[in-house]
């Protein structure tokens, strides 16, 4: 998978309502959304003892990556291990399916089995956990409204109700979470070679320039 263009914008609830209305007229709701057009995302983020992933984000390091495990709508039958990579304003993501038992073992630090598993992404995470003492740091949870548009392979998401919790609560879908400061609403736009004008106009907002906001960084406020 090639790197894709990505932009983020911090918006208001009113902006979100306007963008949703605009996009419903020109784009499609992602097929994975529920009947209300959204879904809940719950992720476990990893970092090392020096919080390298956090500081690289805050310092604007050009090339960086971070690992996370993720599931949706409280459904533990579909869990993904992901590595998100950034290069300037471009991003890419590689993924591998995990069983619930595998996710529990990784979250608990039982990782010896990963060395011989054979899946490249699990091998990469195993190396990081052994070489850099990468460990679970926090839960990041939020609601998401996702839109897709075929030309340009466009994906537009609106994220809200961003919350954080302790790593030990990750595989408990109803586990403790707390809201992040300011109750931010985040608009993200991703595309391949070009962003069609119809999407650009549907997501255009006055005085809402690009931001480097990170849900992971916001969720580290408690530790």
C-alpha cells in the first residue's frame, strides 16, 4: 500500500453537522457503519519507556510510526493489530488480524510466541517489544462517522466523544474511560493522488486550517 495524503481539522459540533449534511449529498457512508451512520472505535496504543511515539508526534518528527490494537463497537471477534506510519503529510497503515486470545496475550506482555508466528507485523511488534521495551500505554476510544468517495479513493471521518482509559481495561468494552480535555471534534480527510473538488467543497470550513492534533497525545493527559 502506498502512502496517502492526510489532513486533520479541529472543528465544532456545528461544523460537524454541516459537513455531515454536505457529505451525505455527495458521498457514501462506509459500509461498516451501523444504522445510525457511525461506530465506536477502541484502541490500545503502545510506546516505549521514553514515550518515543508521543514525543516524536509532539516534536513533529518527519518519519515516525506507532503500533496499536483495535476493535469496533465492543466486538471482540474482530480485532486488528495495526502499524500507522507517517512521512510528512503522508500516511500509510498495515494491518493483521488477531484473535481475542492473541490480543489478550500481547496486552499482558506474553509475547514469546510471536517470534515464530510468521506474520510480518507480529514479528515487527515482537522486535520492538524486546528491543525497545514497547508496552501498552493507554486506551483511546471515540465515536466515528465515516464517509467514502470512489474517485481519488477518498475517506472522510468525523471523530467525537474522544475518551481515554488505562491499558488494563482495553479488552473490556465497557471499561473505564474519561473524556479528553476540551471535548474535541476531529475531521480527517484521506486520499490518494488527488482530492476531488466536490469533496473539497463539501468539507470546506472557514477558519479551520489543518492541525497536527493527535488523539493518542490527547489521551496521554492522564499518564
